[in-house]
C-alpha cells in the first residue's frame, strides 16, 4: 500500500499525538478505511504504541479496518426510520446489491451498513450514500437509487 498521504496528514497536525483521532479521521477519508500498514506508519511517526492506535481504531464505529466501497450505503434504523419501514429498505438493498449489512462488494464499488440515527427523522426512512442524504426511501425507490450509483 502506498502510504504517501500519511506525511501530509501528519503535517497538518504537526505530528501531534494528541490529534490522533483527527489524524485517523483524515486517514480514513483518504483511504476509505484504515489500512494496517498506514496505522503502523502513524504509530511509528507519532511514537504511539500500535496497540493504542488499534484500540482507538476499533473503539469508534466511524472507523473501519476493512475497505469500504466507493459508494457506501448507510440505512438508518433509528426509531423514526424503523417505524417507517427502514428494515424493508435494508433488506431490498441487501438483495439488490447481493450484500449483507456490514459487507463490501468484491469490486469495492459498494458497501452496505446500517446506522442508528442520521438526524433526519422528518425524512424517514433515510439512506445516505457518502455525503448524500436520500429521504422517504421505500423498497420501490431502491432500484432508482441504485441506478444513480452504477458504474
């Protein structure tokens, strides 16, 4: 793995070990996940034990040690979304993408996850794809949503 982005990210925070969470967030944004070799480099450069870096990386749900898809689908299963059929939307996405929640396609084009609340309860049920929020999604709207993100 080419870790050429690490020096730039560390430079942004003056290689301050106290900024480890922000550094990990930037690494995740740059690589779409936290590659082990990059975490080793961050650990070495910040003089933080790798066990501590891995502890942080696995504690926060926002971080992933597995590659995520180019199009990361997140289905909200918070209370408002749940009562408005989000589970059915999730099941439809699982069928149409041939993925289970928590999985990434082998071509790294799609990943699918459920989340507890995205804070858009008035738009329930909600699916986010990257930074885009799609509200009032139903099973019948899933094919059109997927078409938007095809290769």
